[in-house]
C-alpha cells in the first residue's frame, strides 16, 4: 500500500466515491493507492483532497513527510 493508500485508509473513505467525485478512474485510484511505483500528480492530489474534505496542504505535508533535503558539504 502506498502513502496515499494509508492516508485514505485512515480516513475510512470509499475509493469508488473518490473516483466519481474527482473524475479519476477507479483503476487510477487503485493504482495510486496500491502500486508503490505510481506517481501521484499534483492535480490528482488536489482533487482527492477536495473530494474527502481535507486541506490539500495538510494532505501533501503528510504524504511527503518522509522526504528530506540532502545535506550539502562546503
């Protein structure tokens, strides 16, 4: 399960309803939630956040919390 899949599972939302509300296909929603190599586009994330009544910035922050900048040596 992807970070998005975990996020949606915590929210207990229905993926079919997200697909209907966002216009994304159910297959695409399944790919984004189950396939680790899938890439979530910004427009998709924004629509999903709106569909589940979540602040898009908060959602992005949670989905990307594992990312860090590289340290640069002088």
